[in-house]
C-alpha cells in the first residue's frame, strides 16, 4: 500500500491505516522520545499519546509542507520535551538512580546511536560539524534554542539561522 494512500486513509479515520502507520513508525518515534525522556516506560506512554494526538489532528497534516514521518517526528519531539518540562517529570527525576547519570555521561557525545534510532545517521554524517552540533542539541537532546545558544556560546539568532539552514541541507540530502 502506498504511503500517500495510507496517510489519506489515516486522515479519514481508517483504523487499519492507523495500525499500519503505527507499526511503520512506532519504533522510530519511541527512539526519538526515549533519547529525550531517558525512560523506556515513559517513552512508551508518550509515544502512545503522540499517536493519539496524530489521529485526532490528522487533518492538520499537509503533504505539501513536508513528509508524514517528519510531521510525526515533530509531534513526538515536542511531546517528549513537554513531558520533561512537566511538574510530574521534574518531581520524579529528583529520585533518579545512578544508572541514569552514567548513561547520560556515556552517551552525551554519541550522536551516532541517536540518529540510528530514526535511520538518518548516514544523512546527518554528511553535514558540517556545526550542523551536527545544533541538530544534536535541538532535536536529539531536547534543548531549546535559548539553551543551545548558551551551550554553544552563540547568539540565539545564529542558532536559529543555522538550525533552519542545516535542516534544509538535511532535507535536500534526503530527497
């Protein structure tokens, strides 16, 4: 079944289309969400919420503005970031065990495994180093543009411009 047809059926609330799209994308979305929330159960919960939100807002997807995968990826990323900013998440993370911190230290500079989670490592590797740093912070570590600006010691305007240019470069390399 072609993806375009599947997405149009999804937008018409076809449950079989939902199931097929869920099976196609759930692992990728879980990987993206997990890289932000760092908890498998919580990532699973957020992923379920993402698919419900996508189902409810399916009519807002427009193929002329981008691929369905990208639309779903943005919903996943935003939902995961929202979860980490919630009071409940902040309260629960006060009692994290040491495995959480060891894993953060171990993987903090490992963009390779993160991009493998959604299958774009080969495309990200082709980008300039400055693009890789920005994409890693904004999309895989869940930083805001303001936080990335502080982390990279760059003006926020530069972060915004580079982000836009790097994402466009990534899109061009994928297409």
